[in-house]
């Protein structure tokens, strides 16, 4: 019995050891698997140190209020009378121009020929009478008062005829009523006469309806044509804007590439020839203008694209509406034609029935008298209607003649103005010069002898007396946030300059990299000249701080800025690491580090990067060496 009990105790002991070993192995692997599923984080000590939040850059000094000397014509320069740095007085000659027709003069002559051709076409196309042409040429066009008087005379004539027509119709109605009262010995033809009158009235309505329906049809067709041409006009404009943008961009890239090539040559120790130096100076003056041209062309292209999209979005609905209007007007016009034909037949039948009924009358003396008067009135009525139609046509022709006079007179005025322009440009083509519009210093010459001027493009830049200078360079958006207008910049190698002050005057988006960089513009006061390069630093001074962390450690949510530090907690088999949130206030920053104020001792591990998103209070895994 004792032997059996001893063996039983040994077996229980062995089973317990095996069970505990298995649990230990499972716990180890469970922790290991869990650890590899956790975010792996890189950490760095919170430490003390120095933050220098200054931003450095260099720029070329430019005239603060330069005066761009521009010309309005394309002319070839025969001689440049000044050089950069010369002092000039107002009206001093800067450049001499060759005696030759400018591009603007040639274009003005071409435009004059085009206007004359348009004038001749207007005469032929409108079948204009020689009397109107002579009146326009001699300046004897009909005055506004005379036009109004003639139009009023025709309208008065038409009103009088309409009154007569009403009177004839009223009397005919009275005669028809009297004819209805004639005794039994007279055959009653009032019914037949009424049918004739009704048919005539309906025929008149149908005739008027045809004209109204035709006007509606023509108007609907015009709307349909305008709708169909809307998209094409927008697409043509888009193509033109695209071409203008590509040309402007290509021009800018070519100048920028050439400028870089020349600067690279200097930086590599090479020496620029006089022509290359002039070219570099010219490029530096032209590049901002070219950049603005790219921006303007890009804005125009974006607007043209929106116009095409809007036109495309609306064209189908507009075309459907216009087509429905054309179909409705066509149907109305066809119905009017059908009604006119129908009532012409009914009128003929009614007149024939009336004539037959009248022929059977035994005693027609009184009736004949009434009918005779009615026939005379009907004749007068028809005559009045004809005269009214003639007067209305004459009024229409009169208005058309007045329109031709106005159109031809406007064209002739354009021709004479263009002739004056050609005369003016012709007088300027000989012995022309470009003079200084103000007194000052020549800072830039953008053209040399043998080159041609471009309208609107400066040929030279003058620095007016008493005006300041400026310089600029680009920085990142983050760097710009640390600056304010009015900050005074420090000069690198300040000992080289006498009484020179550089102040931040403007912070705006960099047009060459919109959305990514800011352009800093500084006012420069003191002994300096245009073209000189200055190296400066601007921003906060260097300072020591107790708590400094990498910029990548700074996080932010709706509750403000914070960092995550790693806290260790011992476990049964290994140490666990927990991410803990610490709210911070950023005191200063440079490009890589930030000084903070927080409830820290200064030796904590702060999380800088992680393989997965990390939440406060969650377990993390340290990277090797972290």
C-alpha cells in the first residue's frame, strides 16, 4: 500500500511539472507573437540644446521703384546712346531707331485695306443705292430729326388708312343689316352675304397668321443656329488659349534654361563674354515678365476650359429646346398655310352662292342700290388695304435705307480714323528716337543695336532719383510661418557694407512654385546698387532650451499639440512598453528640431516614427537599437 501511494505521488509531481512547462512555453510564444504584431517605433531622448530659428537666403538688388521705358511700336534699334550706370535727364536720347516701316505701320495699312474691302462688300451685299453711298461719302447722311419726321409721316399715313378701313367695314356692316330687312318680294341674300363676309374675315386672319408664324419660325431657326455654334466658339477660344499658354511657357522655359546655363558657366569658373553678360542681364529683367505672361495665359486657359465645359453641359438641353421651338413654329406655319387655302375655297363658294341667289331676285332695284353702294365700298376698302400695304412696305424700305446709312457711315469713320493712324505712324518712321521719360540712372538695357523693340516690353529700366531698392528670394511655406513683415535681416559679412539696412516688406506666394513656396521681398536702404547680390539671415535669435525634440515627434489633434513618450512596465516574462501622451507647447523651431514646454524631466524616450499608427495608452515594440 505504501509503495502504491509513493508511486502515485511521483506521477502527480511529474504531471504537474509537465503541465507547468507547457504553460510556460505557450506563454512565451504567445508574448512573442503578440510582440511582432505591435507597432515598431523609433525613439530618441528628449534633450537640451540650442535652437536657431533663422532663415538664410540671397537675392539680387533691384530698383525699388524702377521706371520701365517702353515703346508702342516694333522698330529696329540702330544705336544705343547710353550704358548701364549713366545718369540721364528727362528727354535725353536713349536709343536711335532705323528709318523703316514698323510692324504696327504695316499692320495699320493692312487693317486699312481690310476696312476698305469691308466697305465695298457692304455696298454690294446690301444692294445699296448710289444715292445712299454718295450721301455717306459727302457727309450728308439723314439727320436723326429728319429720320424721325419721315417715319412719323409714314405712321400717320398708315393710321389714316386704318381709320378709313374701319369706316368702310362699319358701313358695309350697316348695308348688310339693311339688306336683311328687305321685304318678301326681294330674295333674302343676307345669309349668303354673311357667309361671304365670314369667309373673307377668316381668310384675312389666315393671311396675317402666315406672316406671324413665319416670323416665329425664322426666329426659332436663328436660336437653333446660335445654340449649335456656341460650343464651337468656346472650343476655338480654348484652342487659342492653349496655344497662347504653350507659347508663353516655352518662352519662359527657354529664357530660364539660358539664364541657368550662363550662371552655371560663371559658377564653374568661366568668364562671360560681353555679349553673354548683356544677355544674362537682359534675361534677368525679362524672366519676371515672362513668368507673369505664363500665369496670365494659364488663367485664360483655365477660364476657357470652364467655358467649354459649361457650353458642353448646356448644349444638349438648349438644342432640344430650340429644336422643339422650330418644330412648333413650323407646325404653326403649315397650319396657317392650310387655313388660308381652305378659306380661299370657302370664300369662292360663298361668293358664287351669293351671285346665284342675287340673280334670282324678281325686283332688285332697292337691293341693287344697296349692293351697288356696297360694291363701291368694297372697292374702296380693297384700295385702302392695298395703299396700307404699300405704305408699310415703303416704311420698311425707309428703315432699311436708314440702317444702311448708319452702317456705311460707321465703316467710313473707321476708315478715316485708320488713315489718320497710318499717316501718324508713317511720320514716325523717319528720324525716330527713344528718350528718357524721367531723370535718373540707367540700371538695365534690355536691347542692343540691331535688335527690334516689342510693344509693351521695356527696352530699358531707369532708377528715378531718390527712389529705394529691393531684393527677394523664395523659402518654404513652413519657413515663412516663422517670419513677420517688418523683421530686420542680418547681413552675412556685414563688415563689407556701410550703413545698410535690409527689412522684410512682403510675404506672398511664389509664382514659380504656387502652393509650395513663399516669396520674401525686402526693402534695402543704404549704399547699394542694382544688380548687387546680398546674403542675409532673418528670423528669431539663437537660444538655449531645456527640452528639445525632433520635429517628427510633434503631433497635433483637436486638443492641441502633443508628443508620445515610451514608458516601461515589467511583466512576468518580459518588459512591456506603453505609448503615453504628453501635451506640449512649441516654443521655437528650426528645420529639424523644436523646443517645447511640457511636464517632462528631460531623459524620456520620445517616439519619432512608427511602422503603424500609434495611440496613447497602447503597447508598442521598440526598434532594434531604439
